[in-house]
C-alpha cells in the first residue's frame, strides 16, 4: 500500500528509484526516494529498515563505486554479496556512518578520527615556539606513531612494561614443580623448562621463597639459554644418576629465563591470546622519560600558547577551541612572544588555527566539547563515535553524496538532538542527501520524507507501508510509527512504587565525578538522565557496577565475559568511592548491555540462551542417534565429532582480500549447514539440526510446543519481541538492541530470582517506540519479582514511566558531574536548573 512506486518509465528527476528490493526480509518492494532531502527510515526493530537503507541502497552504491575503481577490484569483489534488487536508478555515491555492530576495536583516538591531530601537528611544526637553537621539526615528529616522533624509551606507548619477582611468581609459597613461576608457558613447554632446571641441578621441590636468592635471580632473569639433556619423567635423583651414567636423554632442551620468555613473547607473538596471557605477568608504569606523553623530548620542547602538544591533546575540545580562537581571528598575533615571528609564520598560524576552530565549532555544536583529542575511540559510546565521524564529514566539503546514518540520536539527550539536526541540515544545504534510520520522534518529525517499513518484524515485515512527506503517514493505519508520531500519550499513568531501601554511595570520583554522593532506590525502576557527557555512565555503568561487583565478590561485572585483549585494560581507573549502606538485600548484579553476545559467528541466540543444549538433547534422544551412539555433543557445531570440518562448523569461510577487509563466503562443502552429512541424517520430527537452526523463534515455538523447557525459552524470546530472529542467526548479524533483548530474555527465563540489581545503559537504543513499550513492560516484570532496575536513559517517555529519576549534570564534562535533582518524575520535572525537566514535563499527566 502507501505511495510506493510512481508509475512506469524513467525515474523521476531528483529521486532515487528502487524496483524489486528483496534483501533479507524485504518483500519485493519498489519506491522512489527524494535526493537532497532528509529521508528518515522508520519501523519496528527487525522490520527491514536497515536492510533497505544499508543492505540495499548503501550496499549497491558501494558495489558500483568499487566496480568503477578497477577491473582488478571487481575481480576481488565478485564474491561480495550483490544486494537482492532488480533495479536502482539515480543513486549517488554513498558514505555510511553506521554504528559499530560488534566490530573489533581499533587503536584510534578522537584526534585521529577527526584528523584534528594532523592539523595540530602542522601547527606545532610550522608555528610552534621552539627553544633557542632548535631546528624546526617536521609534522611527523609530533606523532607518537612515527619513528621520528616516538619516545625511544617506551616506543611511543607512554608506558613501559617490566617484570618483577612478584609479577612472575605471584605465590612464592609454591615450589617450581607446583608452578611457582606462573609466567612460564603452561602445559608441555612449562614442564620442559622445569625438567631443564632439574638437569641443571636446581631444587624444584622447595617453596620458591626458601630458595637462595642467587638461584631465584638466575631462573627469572638470566639471558643465558643453555641447551642441556632432558630426562623426561625422571625424578631429580634419577636424573642425577642418568647424567652421571651419560644415559641417552629424551631430548635436548633449551632454557629460557622467565623474564626473557615473557618479554620476548610479548614483543613477537602473533597470537592475541598469548600476548594477553603474558601481559598478565608484566607490570606497567608511566614511562619515566616522556612521563606518559609518548613523544621525543625534542617534540615536547616545542610549545604553542605555552603548552606542549601532549598537554594540548588532553584539553577538552571546548577549552582547545577557546585557546585557538584568538589566533584564528588574528587577535593573538600582537602577543609579545609572537611579534618576533616571521610574517609567513603568522599567516600560517592564522590559517591553521582558523581551520581548526571551524572544525571544532562543529564538534562543539554536536555536544562533544567535553572530549579530548587523546581520548581513545574504544572508550567512546557508539553514538559519540558516530557524531564524531559526522562532524568530520560536515567539514569535508563533499557534495552530491548520500550519507546513510544509523540512529544518529543514540546517546543524545533531547537537548543535544537539536544540534544534531543542525549538523544534518548543514550537510543537506551543501547539496547532499541524507538517509537516516531513526527511532527518536523529535528527529522523525524533522524529516522531509518518511519511509515507514513494516508492519511488524522479520517475516511479518519487509513492506514499505508509506513513502512520502511526514503528514501523509497519519492516514496509514498499519503503521506502528503513526501511533507514536501523532499521539503524545504517555506510556501509561500509574502510581509510583515506593523504594524498599537505599543503596548509598559516597566519595565517588571518576572522570568528571568528584567526591560525589548518590543514592539509588531499591526494589523500584529508576532512570538516570542528563545531557551527553554529564557523567551518567561514569556513575552507573562504571563506579556503581564496580563497587557492587566488589562487594559481591563478582569478578566480571558484565552479564557475560568481556573480551578485551587490550593493554589499556591494565591501566584500569582506580575505584574511588564506597557503598555506605544498602548491600544487605542485593545478592546478585546483572548488566544488560548492548554489547554483542559473541564476536564470532559461532555464538548465536540458541547457544547464548542455553536453549540449544535442550535441543541437542532432544536430537541425541532420537532412535537413530541412539542407534549410532551419537550424544548431544555430536549436534554441536563447536565440537569436531559432528560438524563440517571444512569450515570447522562456521558454515562460512573467510576470504582474505588484499588491502580490503576480509569477507565471509558460504562454505562450499556443507553449503552453510555447518554439520557433516552423517549428522544431518538424524532428524527430529522430520527436521535435521541445521533445519532447526534455520527456524525463526516463532516457527520453533510451534515446532517444539510439546517440550516445556525449550518452549519456555522461546516464549520469553517472543515476549521481548524477538520472534522474528532465526535460532542460528550469528551473533555478528545481530544489532545491539537485539543482543540486549537476548540477554534480557536469558534473565527472564530464570524464574523467581529476586534480590538482583539490573543495570542497563541506554536500553532503548535501536528500538522503535513500540518496542520500547515492550521493554519497559519486561523491566517492570523484573521489579515486580523483587529486583532493582537502574537504567541510564534519554527517552523521556521512558523516564516518565519510572518510579524514580536521578538527573546528572547540569552540563557536560567539567560542567556536569553532580546530581542536579532526584525524586519521582513529577518532582524532577519541576526542578530548577535541570536540563531534563523541560523535556520530561510534556510526558507527565
Ligand atoms: P531493522 O533495521 O528494521 O531493525 P533489519 O533490516 O536489520 O531490520 O532486519 C530485517 C530482517 O532481516 C530481520 O528479520 C533480521 O533478522 C534479518 N536480517 C538482518 N540482517 C541479516 C543478515 N545479515 N542476514 C540474514 N538476515 C538478516
Ligand atoms: P554520559 O554517560 O553522561 O554521557 P560519561 O560518564 O560517559 O557521560 O562522561 C562524563 C565525562 O567523563 C566526560 O567528560 C567524558 O569525556 C569523561 N570520560 C568518560 N569516560 C572516560 C574515559 N574512559 N577516559 C577519559 N574520560 C572519560
Ligand atoms: Zn616514553
Ligand atoms: Zn562447512
């Protein structure tokens, strides 16, 4: 229905004409989308918005671009998926500003992503204040990532890594046989080193601390690598006798001291796991030469405005802007110091400063003034990173391209969203098109054109319900978006629950929080809000979570193990603050975040929720499986027995491309089934295990109706709105919102827990308002079951539905970090000085 399509023949001028799009769940849709306009794609999660905007339009633009580059690239890309679509006309080149879906972290910083650091290096190189007699340095000399710039002591890392006896031998009451030297490799290699020590006559059966210092030092620190005969399996006494008799040894073994082993492995290994393992036995400290500034002394001796380049990179962007502004306007040129400069230098200073200030203006307008250039991008939220890249594009002077964005309002307080809209308007005014997938009503309202996809998710979606100017959507009954766009009723009016107690924190110091006291109500649903950068995550996702985890003796505070093989974890921030009361009733804490449920196609929703264990048992119990002695492990694609060996159960194989990211292609042997032919012969109710993984949750719910345990898991997944997902859909294909709801469902299926603290950071990201309603309902269920739920939240519809609100601010960075107001939503909505209050008020009855 709707206004999709516009007659036959050539495309309308000024429009992108799409015919027969069938990517993922899209149902052969045809539509015309205006260029040079802000086009917003709406629809419930899983309806097919991204499949249309990214999977079809962007993918096709990208493919055409790559094909135009060279026939060579075309050959490389013949395996690249071609979007399922009959025809697209009038499509400009596209730039995607997509949010990361579990992509690996890269070592970049705000300065490198925005390219501001390049300009700053140029400024220091050409217009910095050099000590008398020092030669001018090239711009590269101001980068810690170049040999010219890197501090020679720490190779530009800012930290030096070393080993100590304590770090190599964490428990000195153990003997060498008991693995006192924990840093040594595990398994065979470690045993080999111990056997060598036996040959060399060292005592491996006395506690480490009782060995002579001379022996301890040699074992840990020697750089000698003697090769000696090894008698595997013999006792020290037997070894002595064998040596005396000159018996033939098992083999010749080469010794390596613990320090040598650790440092060499760390420096040379290609395996991230190995590197991570040995890093545990090293201690890091700030580099004494550069004091953590990562640069050579020559570079650090050059200043601008009295500050070296490392310190200037630590300033919040707002302060950097203020520092450079006088130079940009030429007002600082009359400075005593700078009057000595050559006129060319003054011109260069002004030029570079002007450019920097103009680019900083955009970043400040997007509400990012609290970030510093040196901030590493993995510590940014996906929304912050996307806005950073958006700001970079606004100044890139491109025109005639289409920017495809994924929920740019994510992480933005309504007060920040206005700036975002201004940046989008600027891109449009420079002659570009904007295709935006978005859920925030205040952004949707600003659209020139809406493409509403639906009506529901997965199989029940994939149609274009409407394509046209916003007003026309009001008449489309099937649209879920229509209800929220044209009707402002709150989620529902209800009485607020009274707190059952208080979790009180004091002395909280982290990022922009300084000796903050805060209290979280127990047994209710509370929201923490505030502008972006005010300190919500620092308070909730960092300090609250870490303090509670420490009290509970919980190791990893997340709902699942986190994969960080980054050394940056080593320099984890100190935990400053304490819980003064309220822990008595908290037994457990769960973080339900939007991090991927796994980083490889091996994890999927069936494995994560545990329902696949039940399914495998059902297959193992079939007559054929029992006859062939197949156990449940046979039906796992992670175990060698039953899986396809060509792809090791992945269903796909990685194709390495030269200097482009690698791509996955279906496994030629199993055609994506993941299992070997023998395993696939076993069926349960006429379906094999690969068929089951291919079912949607909805289909599986009917299929397994008689199996209470499986059905229970599937029912909860349906309740959180994931009925459209396939059981075997790889974790890498899931959006953050989907991952989060899978975690929530996993929690909800463990019935009757109570006394658990749930912490959710921006749980509504990626969710359509109708999905948000569903989420709130699930959170309410957790509270009703006797738990405490704390959410960091921007969507005021949700904040208004909570029992309690904590407003952090008032501003961002240095201007935030305090609790501005706290209380039931009605009270916070009236609080003076709260930036949230004006946006909260309209949602209250
Ligand atoms: P939306 O953007 O509206 O949330 P998507 O376009 O991401 O929806 O998803 C639409 C449907 O396509 C969903 O059923 C989703 O599970 C499915 N889907 C998404 N990505 C993939 C993929 N890479 N492979 C197969 N199916 C996918
Ligand atoms: P919010 O969650 O309200 O957006 P954050 O707690 O993330 O705010 O940030 C509060 C302040 O702390 C900001 O100035 C931010 O730049 C700073 N900050 C947050 N995380 C880090 C970090 N890992 N390293 C340095 N500064 C940080
Ligand atoms: Zn150094
Ligand atoms: Zn295979």
